[in-house]
C-alpha cells in the first residue's frame, strides 16, 4: 500500500482524534466502522507483531506508513489514564519498536477521551462533560504542560480543583499559595548524564562546520563537563558553568 492510499483510509474513519501528524482512535469500540482495507492492514500488523488486546488506542501517522498501538489500561475507568506501553510499527521496513512507560513516575496521560470514540458511544457524553468542565476551568490554557501526570496534578492543585471519577470539583481545604516552583524542588542537575563522547548538538555543529578549530565555546549548563573536556581535546578553548555541577566556575568569555 502506498502513502496516499494509507492516508485515504485514515481520512475515511468516521471518528477519532486528529492531531497535525496523526489520527488516534480507540481500537476496540468501533472497529466495524473502519474501512475494510484498514481493518485488514491492522489485523495483519497485529498478528505479525503479536499486538495484544491491552493496546487499546491506535495512532495512525498521517504522513508516514507507520502506526502505533498504545496501552492505556484504565481508559474507561480513570479520567486521565496513563500510557503504559507503546509498540510502533514501521509498515515499510516491517519492524516494530517497543517502549515501556510503566515505571515512569510522570507518565504521559490522556485528555479529551471522547475524541477517541464514536460520538454515540455510551461513555462519550460523560467524557465530553469532563472535558467541557476542564476547559471552562481554564485547565487547558497551556496545553503543552498538561500531558504528564505530575504536571497535570500540579495544575489542578494550583486551581484548587480535583477530579472525582469523571467529575471536576473544588478541592476541599485551603488553596496552596505562592508559585508552584517555590513549593516543588526541581532537581535540574539530575538531567546531566555521564557521556563517553560529545553531545549530539556539538557533533552536529562540528559536522556542518558551525564550530571550527580555534573557535571558542562557553557551555552554559555544561552538566558534568564532558563536552568542555572533549572540545578542549579537539583544540578548542572551551569552558563551562553549571548551577548543579560547576556552580563556582566563572561565567566569562573563554
Ligand atoms: C540535560 S543537562 C545537559 C548537560 C550538558 N550540557 C550535556 O550535554 O551533557 C542540563 C543541564 O542544565 C543545567 N541547568 C539547569 N538549569 C539551568 C539554568 N537555569 N542555567 C544554566 N544551566 C542550567 C543542569 O544543571 C544540567 O546539568
């Protein structure tokens, strides 16, 4: 199947959540409404890559011959269920990639669940009512920050709200005061990893000729300093500063 035919099949699914690069549908609720050629394609992929029934949401890429199966075990029972596992299938290469999020403390979560269902599904109205209440409460004002469990819970607390079942309501007790950052300790230095080679951005900068021999580098947020050491070894004058790892280094031009 070519890209255009695949895209036509996706466009003819009568429900689902459309984002700029992919179309999402619940896998089990209305597969009889999928175009037959798409059902056949999915069935073949599921058989070949042994995609179990736990994978209940299908993500169909719009501009690539790829699809992913996502496992949200609590799709119907929890207001914003967590993503536990993903299997991404490349239909051209015939390969599958598995990612397991089950140990992730800040797992990706779902919103607007009604969008994954046909409009007449028995749960659609309940999910839609929750989405409408959340929108009304201004919880979607910054959509980029709501997609992960801890961020979402923080936003709810900030607004003095909580979710009971699929109902948004006022949280009992006093509202927290002061900005969230003042109450939550964020261990930013922990994002620095041990490297055995230069970081990707620097490799790219060297490859495309952006960083030439004798150029100087100040690495602001240098982590454990591996890039500084690597660049020095390559003949650059490189120094760095990091609030967690090199807080006493001088912030000055190299
Ligand atoms: C993902 S690590 C990258 C470290 C290093 N550049 C590397 O590639 O290995 C991000 C680093 O930014 C540092 N950092 C956090 N907040 C910062 C800030 N406001 N200004 C500068 N660096 C910061 C952290 O301490 C951490 O070491």
